[in-house]
C-alpha cells in the first residue's frame, strides 16, 4: 500500500493496538482518576471519539448535499481524528467508487473491511462494501480479486440478491453472458420483486442480442417499474416485445 495519509493511518492503528496491549509501568498524571471517577486517558479517548463523530456527520451532510470534495475532506479528517473508525473508511471508499476513483476506493475499502473483520463486526453493510470493492477491482481489471470480494459479500449477505447482481454485472462486462444470466436469475429467485435484477437481466440480454431473455426480463420488470420497463421495451424493439415469449 502506498505511504502517506493511509500509511500513517495504518501505522497509527497498529501502534494503538500495541500500546493498548501493554500495561503502564506506573500511573501517569493523565491516568489519575478525576472527580467523576474517570481517568484523564478515558476522557481523552472520549473527546477523540466525539470529535471524529462530528466530522463523520459533517462528511455525511456534505455528501447528501452533493459537495463531494468537502465530504472527502471531512471523512479524511474523521479518520485522522480516530483511525479505528470503520464507518469512515467504508463510506469514503464508497464515495471514491461513485466518482470512479477506483484505486482510492480499493485502498480505502481494503482498510475498512479488514478492520471490520478484526473487530468481528457483523453487519450487512460490510457485505455491501464488499460488493462495491468487487466493482472497483473489476474496473481496474482485477477479476480474481473481484471474485474473492463477492465470496466475502455472500457470507455477509446470504439471502440478499445484491452479490449475485454484482456478479452478473461483472460477467456482463466480460461478455460472458450465459454466466451473467445465471447470476441474475439466482438474484431473481431470491426476490422476484427486485426490479434491479430484472433490469440488469434485460440490459445484459440486449447487449448479448438475446431477445428471448430480454422479453423474459421485460415481463418480470413491467409490473415493478413501468419507467424502466418502457426503456427496456424500446431497446428490445416493438416487434420483439410483442412476440410470444414461448416462440423466441
């Protein structure tokens, strides 16, 4: 991993872990109990936590307001304030991915996901971050790493269609359409009301010049999302859309 900001963050986390595992040889003035029964060290940690949380909220607000540069800066400041803040890494990584800064997304998400595993955090959000990481790895041409990311995602999201949709997207980008169709259909089998899965299946079918699969997707999408169904119908063509799906 490159040195600089992220290198310093990783070193900080490592040093903090080492220091926390070594008991103090003698009480320092900072560690003495105050009137409320808390040590100076505990109060310092609480102040650090509160500062990082304020910066995290600032980043989220900037992101909601589409002020991307301000959001990125606030996320980085939050990490500088508390290098163990997993949410900041994951949200910043997602933001980088959304702006096609995939190298930065990979670097940031790798740290956040690794920290979550070490902290034994069990949350579906980790699985979604793995899916985003897979997309960024694929965008950088790292198909094997993307596949590994999706294996992790499926462990966090065993009943969620999302990892299968992402797998389908990756296979579509590789022009491995039959494998893409299979992945999308697994997602649909999990949740037939998932309009994203039907849309992805139809879009891939149009790219693959498979009107039979495209009509299948249109039929599934039409009751769920009329706007995207209309767009898919235009891509398929009126003649193909009107044909009996039993006679491709």
